[in-house]
C-alpha cells in the first residue's frame, strides 16, 4: 500500500517532468485528497434533471372516442388564405369569438358613421346654428356625438324615429347614407348567414350516433372476421348512410424511410354493397380478414404486440334538415377482443322489434383458435 506522502511525491515529480499540466477527470477522485464522504459525493456523476430524462414513447390516439382529431397544426405563415375564405373562417370560430365578431361588426359601423355624421354637422355649422330657425341644416337635430350616433343607429337599422334625419340640403349627406345602407345590408347578410349555418350545423346530430366500445374478432361462416357495432338513438333516421374504416399505422419502408401515420383502407363490404346501411336498428359491421386485409398475418399473440389505430367513419344525410352528418370513433389494439362475440340486443315484443341498448356493448367469449387467418389457411391446405 502506498502512503499519502508517496502519492504526493509522485504527483510532484510528474508535474516537474511534464510541461503540460494534467487535470484530473471530473468523475475521478484526486489521489492527494482525503477520501471522505464529502469528496466522494462531489465526484460522483450527477443525476439528470427531470426535464431531460429519457421517457419512453407512448402511443396517443389519432382520433378520440368521440370523434375529435388530435392534430395540432403548426405555425402557418400565409394566413391570408383564411381571410379569402372569410365565411368558413367565421363559421369555424368558437361561439364566444363569433358573438364578439358579430357584435363588433355592428358597433364599429354605428360608431364610424356616427363620427362621420358628427364631423359633417360640425364642419357645415349645423351644431353652431342648432337653434337658428332660418338655418338650412344638413343633419337635422344633431347637437353632439351622441345624437350623431343615434342618427347612425336609426339609419342603419331603419328605425326612423323622425327627430333626427339627413336632409336634402347637402348631397354628401345623401351619399354617406347610401354607403351606410349598402354596408349594413352586406353585414346583415354575412352575419345572419353565418349565424344560421353555425346553429344548423349537423355536428350535434353525431352525438346520437353511437359505436361499440370494443371491436371483436371471431369466426363467421368459417371465416375470421372483425366486428363492431353502430346504432342510432333517434327515431328520425339517417338517409343514405355509409360506413368506412381506415387503419392508421406507422411503418418503415425497405429503403429506410419512416412513414408516420400511414393510412390504409379496411374493406367493410364496398364491393358487395355492405357499406351502405339502413340504420333503423343497431348494425354489426363485418370486416372479413382475407389476403387483402391488413390483419391477414395478425394472430392473437401478435395483436398484443402491435401498435395501430382503426378509424371508423359513418356518413349520412340528416332526415330532418337534409344536411350531411359525419360521426367518427377509433379503436386501438387494446380495444380489440380476440375470441369474443356481441350479445343480441334485438327481440320481438307484441308484433314489433325492440332494441335493448343496455346490451349494445356486451360481449361474450367463445372458443376459437389463436392462429392468424394466414396460418389457418396454410393449415387447411
């Protein structure tokens, strides 16, 4: 064992022989210091802060269960495109912002033209000769900004109380009144149209279109199928209802390119007309897992390791309003039950069919193989 003095001499001699000063590494302990707990703690690697620690990637839904797309648009430089489509921009605003724009459009025009009327009355001397009977006023009974604002409000809303008016003694007053009337009509058409479209949008109709909480995979007519349910809670039915589904899954190509959120079609009976529905009672939608299906090689064990999302889209025309409605939902890999079937929710009572929505989401387990459709086909051959 080397003593402390020996270590000091070695350190001193090394500094004399070498012109370059060698600094000890941050995580190494200098031999000339006493090995106390304080020194040990000072040279141990420090833990990383919580903000820079590695956190594993967790898959988040592309579409929520109630149909909202979880996509945040990044900074858009050319925002003039939204102004060019001002009608859609106003309709897409939230109600609190839309009501603010609705109110400010009228208030600003009333105040602006009120200021023009007040300025015209002041420049022509109508305010100074208010009590002069011989004076031919252009803006009658305008004695201040408040009365000019009332003239603007009465003119644009065609109230016409009769005490304040624009006379024929000045042509510029007539021109201003015409411009205000035309601008007021444009604002009325735009705001009332936006309000009507916003109130009558069929988004709330989608709240009464329901989907089952889970998908199930079972056998039907000796074929492996994926099933889910849809239903309509209203007595007024959807006209020309159509159902389609997309598979959202990220993958890497053979060339090494990573494709995030790639969309592929899931056949729900497009070739046979099974995607067109008469949505009077709950319907069980079937996807046959065959060679063209993206689940052809997926078995029960592989299903647990997969990461994907199935987007289901139901479209139809609202019978009451004639407007197109769309309802969406999604199923992740942990919401797909292998070897389950849906319980029946339709019964016959007193000459009519009765739908029991309490059994809409209920499933029961069945005995079936855990092999994929491809392995089943190979085993039969």
